[in-house]
C-alpha cells in the first residue's frame, strides 16, 4: 500500500510550498476578475506567503472556496495573426482564473507530480 504523505493527511500548506508555487508563476499575467497581476505576488514580501498558506490551509480544512476564486473571465483570442477578424470561427476562448487559484493549482500539481508522470 502506498504511503500517503503527511501534507495530504493534515490538509496544511506550508509557506515554502506557496513560495515555490509563486516563483513558478509567469510574470505579467493577470486574472480577468479583479485585475491582480502575477507580478504583485512575485515581488511581494515573504509575509504574503505566510498569509496565503494560512488561507489555503483553511480552505482545504473547511472545504470552502470563496466565490471570487471560482469566477473566471472568458476572452476570445484569434487563432491566427493573418485571419479574417469578422469571422467568429477564427477565435478561441480562454478562461482567465484567479492568480490565487493558479498558485493553489501549482501546489497541487507539485503534490501529485509523481503520480502524473
């Protein structure tokens, strides 16, 4: 039987996990909801990582996600640079989710990276 890591059992997220995930964010990316840029998190002091770790741990323990983290903004981008911009077939939609959701996703991807590869 596979041993479950301790952080899966306790639902706690550490400051170092948040810091590592923030470092993996791409610069100059923003969410479409509250216009929060990834640069804000990349250049923030270490205290922010502590508070985000507490927030994420609380979310996991209590099974609650705020509505602002569930919202995504769908925007259309063109498939080709040299296309007819009046034809809707030449566009595809992408969803911009919260920067905090991206950080949480990076943490979870790191947890399960061995299982996913």
